[in-house]
C-alpha cells in the first residue's frame, strides 16, 4: 500500500545561511510538487513545527476523504508563556479572498489538484505564491474547515487586534502588497468578477439642498470626546453652509446632556435621538442621511476624532466638484489621547489606484477615512445596520459603478485610547468581524458577476455593450 500522505514543513534548509522553505515563492511550490508521490500532502507553514493533537493527522485525512475537499484546515491552540489558548478559525466562503485569512499553520491538500494548479501558475511570485495557490484551489473545489482543535502552535505575535489591523498599509510591506494585488486581480478575472475602470459621473446640480454639507457624528457614551469632536467641526472655514448631525444612540452617560447643551447654543448642531433602539452605527448613518436636515454631501467624523485643521470640509467639497465623484476617502493620523503621533502614524492607503482600486478593495480590510458621500446616492444604497464593516460594505457597493476619489494628506486625527471599540478584541469578536466582512465580499463578488453577465458595464453615463 502506498503512503497516504507526506509532510512539507517550513524547516531550515541550510543551518549556515538560516534559510527556510518559503511557501510564498512560486519556484518553491514547483519544486515541492516534484517530490510528492502520495494522495495527500500536509504543509506546515510556521516554524517551529506545530504540535499535533492525538490522532490529528488521521482526522485530517478522514475528513478529506469524506468531503473530497481540495484543501483543509482546522481550529487550533496557541501557546504562549506556558499557557494554551483556544484559537477557533472561521469557515471559508466565496468572499474569503483577503490575503490574511487565518488558516492556522497546518494545511492539507489533495495532491492531484495541487499539482494541477501549480502546473498552471504563470506568474513568478516571491511573496504571493501561497495566496495565489489558495485562490486557484478555491476555483477547483471545496476549501474545508474542520471545527476541531487538532494542533497547537507557538504564538509569536502578541500585539493587540487594534495594532495588527494596520499591517497591510505599512510601507515596508508595499512590495508584498503589489504581488498580492496582482494575484487577486487575476483571480477576479478568472471568476468573472473583475470590473474595468468604467465609472458613472454624478450630476450634482440635479438636486436642490438648503445645506451643502452635513457632518455626521453617530455617538453613544462618548462624554470624554464628543464636545471636542463637535468643536473641531465648528472651526471649519468654508464658502458654503454646513451643519452637524449628531445621532445620539441613546447614551447612558453624560453624552446626551453635553450635546443638548451645545445644540442650544449653536443652531448648526442638529441633535437627533432616534426613536428606535436597535440601530448600530450604520443604522444611525442611514437615519441621519434620510433626515430633511442632511446636506448635499455627508461627511464622516467619529465621536473619538478631530479634524486636523480648519480647511477639511472645503477641501473635500472642492474635490467632489472637481472630479464629479460619488465618494471621497481621505487619510488620517494615528494619535494618542494627548494628540501625540503613535505607530503606524499616517494611514493614507496609497495602495489605491484609479484603474484598479475598486477591484483591490475586495482584498484589503478597509479603505480608510474620513469618508464623504454624495447624499442622494447614499440614500439609494443606504448603510447596513451594523457597527462593524458598515463603511466597507457601503464603499464597495459605490465602487461597483462610481469612482471613489482619494485625498492622501491626513484630514483628521484618529485618537487611540482604551475606550476605542476595536482597541483589543478577543478572538471570538475578531472572527465575527472577519466573517461579516467576508460575507460582504461575497455579496459584492456575486453582484459584480451579475453586472458582467448582464452586460451592465457603463463608461461615463453610456452603456457598454
């Protein structure tokens, strides 16, 4: 009887040069498959090698044979400082296309499909080969999660979730991101979800508004920051009329009293307490934009944050009129509560390109801030009633047909402090957030496939046949 499986591990190839097997290199994958003569192969992608649970390999193989999956992964434990923590993963779906999807460090492949897709690889990657492999495998068959803790691996990254989320915009990772975008764009083309840079323009003059801009501030229990946020809006110097829509989501601290007092002194402040008690941040946004007080452009400011100078609103509105775009996303600077810059500093999303940003947006974890919208279009799309990923879902839906313009200079200060809702999330919350964003990506991929299948692509305002 032939060997059922073999193991390829990220072990040291050369003790003197301290080199390892690099699964991220296409050349390495080609070399690996020439050595495999078994129906299945395990990749151990981290060093040191993970510690297997009892009968774990047999369980992997049992599920692989039962499901016919082309790739399998499982839940696992992390070990740090002599303690063990459960680390569940999440199910793979059509929208699980981000390059940082957490599979853990043990992957099982069906060898026949593995050899097929590697033989078809037509680009030499130094960083994106394993990502390219996974995307190709997803087009061939099932990628399956075993919801069982089958091994333990060492935890080498003890940073909080709020710090890890910005890795993909680190300039030091730029070369990696270029390759990831290349592999992902090829995947979109292969599944019929790639959109060419053909955008509708927005005729701003068709709608009448009493107010040009509304700054939208959803807030709940931010008594320490809300007054400063509002004052940073008051400091704006513009040649147009603007107001501030504060959507007070039933705060239980002194937030309501603070906003109410400021609104009594300043008519620009529209203090809105929604009648509903089931609204997330997205629901508060939709409530605001549907208000008769909302201006032509709706511009975001979180209740923790501050505009960086007095010209932010004018800069955004000038950009809207210059480019006739439906949405603008700026940049921001990370600061502490004392407004001192902290790592990673400026978040500007310079990975965005006019030609492919609307496609690459499906791969990355966010598009940046502050966000500004053309209100009539946003009223059509509306914002999902959730408190995580609502901005991402909205931007993806807009980018399907309309241009998103970028401003790469920082427009506001993003204050990081212990009160931030995403400062340090547990694995269950991180998984729930990631699963939702993957689901949003799935919705968007399906929508884009339908646009292409139905011949709905437009250039400007003309239909493309």
